[in-house]
């Protein structure tokens, strides 16, 4: 099925655009909207956004690849972003991140084989007074320790069946999954290569091609080896 914005999407986009002096100025919120709808900003989705608000496609890609909150590739159902910037670093952010790497068996920029978790080292999440801070979907988890993230991971695992393959967005009033397409493992033989999950894989494995929900198969460019990992 071809990707498209439906009438409801177009109405929402118009509503967002109305808050800005012109269509292109609404690029960031429209990207958020598209990412919520399609799960990630595949090249086809970027093109949809470009056409919807009259922004050249290369400009859209520049923005998507500049900001860490936009994802060109499917993330895990629970996308864990751990801050290791200065305040969180002083409170043990690196130890928390290392612990998660070992516990989940993945490096930053990778996802677990079942697609449940993906991991990223984050820049400052603006919660410096309550480090270590980790963002999961739109939720912030603060004052984290190794024991606390163990308990959180167990909680997410228990919660996963309720999400029915969708991404976790926020859990303030119980898990909210929203209209987001969920992660699906790659489907070898349907135009996709065999699954190339995390662990000992090299750079190209950090960006395996996948089909997600109703999205057509696509082959995004490989991520850099250190994607998802801050440069020190
Ligand atoms: S340093 Fe971690 S939230 Fe600011």
C-alpha cells in the first residue's frame, strides 16, 4: 500500500501549519507528527512531508539526520535514550549505559533481535538536576541506578504484550501506544535481506532493512558505525 497522508492527517497538518508564518516553518512539528504516525521517518515518509509543506526533500533529510529525536530507521518498541552528559555522567550515566548494553546484548544504535528494545546514548535531556536520566518514548525516568534500570527493563518486558507490536510512547496513565506503526522483524524473501540484529555485527548491521507495518520495503543507507553513540 502506497504511503499517504489521509484526510485526518491533512487536517492536522493544516492545524499545525496555521501556528507558523508559512508552511516550511512547521517542518519540525510535522516531522514529529509523521514519525508518530509511521513509526519512523523512512525516505518515503520524508518525501511525503516535503510535498505536504513545500520543503525541498534534501532539506527535510538534513533536518532528520541532524536531530537525534528523529529516526530514519525503525527503533525497538522501547527506545531507551540514556543521558551521559556532564551531570548524568557525574551521577553514573556511563555505568547505567554500560549495564544496559550488557543486559540487552546490544550496542548503542542497535536493537534486540526481537525488536523489543533499542538503545541510544543521549545528549543532555534537560533534566540535569535528577540524573541519571533516561528517556523512553516521551517519558522521562530520573535518578536512575543500575538496579533501577533492571527493574524498569523487567517492567517493560511485562508491558510489551499489551502494546501488541506498537511502540511505547508514554505510560503516565498506563501504556499509551497511539497511532504508531509497530516494529516488525524483517521478512526475508519479501524484498528484504535476512534479519541482521545487533551484537557482533559490523556497521551495516546497525541499520538493517526492515518492513514495518504497512510500509513498503525500503533499503535505507547504512548508518555510520558510531550512530547512536556520542562522539567524546
Ligand atoms: S546532563 Fe543529563 S539531563 Fe542534563
